[in-house]
């Protein structure tokens, strides 16, 4: 079944492979975004340039898309606007939320869609929860909520800070930080693997007014993730373990990404999405998962190598003071 599909966004970390997949499945795909990314779109994709909330954005409802995929709404007012705009004007509205909405700390080590959405630590997740609640109360809009976990394509997975800075520190032989003891299991999913079941949910009646996460079934500990990044860069990772609450005392901005997300075990049960979208597989080896992000990193480093700055100074200070404890 060929569908008329709109991606709001469409050139990002997760959305771009979904656009490619949708085109490969034969759908008629349009993108609405600011047109600022220098990304070559697949043949046949229609690009509509505009700002969220502008006059051209309001015109999107007139096209009566079968599926609208909203990748760049992060606040309740943005979702409220979409509900008003697309109610009665699209067949299925897919909202990209986040697996970080799941309760912290978790009461069970395996996460299902029935796990409560409670995150007292991260405003980003709290806003996504509020967006989800608005959709649940939208009586005239058929919605599907998708909660990706840590999905990789261009960026390297780190626990906090700037991933390119952390990679440059590895290359320079400088220490990097891993919160806790480095043994917390964490799930990484390639965007290209995420795209397969995501596109299968298009126009799927069993997906309407339902919530799904889409992740790999395999988790890796944080130490192994960082060691693999370093090995693929041809160096050895010099890891310094620091308690999460200590890191937050150094930088309160890390509370959200750590206590609100990466400091906790993240293992997912994908049986719900597999029942609706069919079985799918994801890359499980770290070498395969990290291959594309490493390629993108090396391409960026040929153009610009991050200079040392305040983040380096803070990391050096933390590592020195942690090392002084013996």
C-alpha cells in the first residue's frame, strides 16, 4: 500500500534513515524543515522549506497526508498546535517521544511500554511526557507514539558532554569519564535498524492510539562501549570512573542526561512492536553498531578538530581529584 507521508524534520540522526526506508517501501514522501542541513535527499522526495508555526506550516493540513511523522516537536505547545492542525486532516500522526520518559529509578530491569512514564530528573523528558498526555486526550486525531532509546548514526555514544571532544581526548591520550563503575547495561540501536519497524507502522490500524519503543534487544556495558570507540580509533581508552552524584556536583547540567537517563540500566522488551510491525533484527556487535558513527566522526575531524576549552578543563580537574583519592 502506497501512502502519502510527511516527515516534519527528516534529515536528523534518526529521521533520515526512516525517510530512506519509506522511499524504498514505495511511499510518496515529503519533508518539511528549515532546509539548513546539506543532506542529499533520496530521489523523489519533496522538500518543503519553512519554520514550525509559520503560514506554510499551517498549509500542511490541506494536503491530507496519510501519515505525519513529527520528529522535531519537544514541547506541549508544539504538540497542541499539531493537534489543532492535523485533527481530521491526516490518517495517522506519529509523535517521536523518548525512552528517557520511563520511570527513574526503574522498578524492574526490563522496560516495557507498561513501565510508568515518570522522570523527576530531566526537563526534556518531562516535556515529552506532557506531549504524550496531550495526544492521549486528542479525541479527533489518530496518533502513534514512538519512544526511541539511544539511537546512533552520526554521533558517538557517550554519557555526558560533547562526543567529538571525548573522541579527541581519546586520540590525544587524555582520560575520559564514565559515570559509576562502567558496568551499567545500556542499549544502542542503529538508526538504519530502527527505520525498518518504524515504517511498517505507517497506516497500520493496530498501531493507532498505541505507544511503542523500538530498540535493539541487546545491551552493552558503558566501559565496553567506550573501549570499543577507542579501539576503532586506534587508541586505548583511559577511563576514569566517577560516581554520578559527584559528577552532578561538578556540573548540575549533567543531572538530566545522567540521573534522567544514562546512569540507569536500559534493557528493553520489544515484543509489542514486533507483534504489530513484525519481527526485525538489529546489529548487536559494538563494532557494527559503531562503524557508521566512527566514519562520520573521522569526516568531521578532517574539517575541524575541537579545540581544548572549558569542558576539557573540567574533565581534567575531575579526573585529577578522583585520582587523588587513590
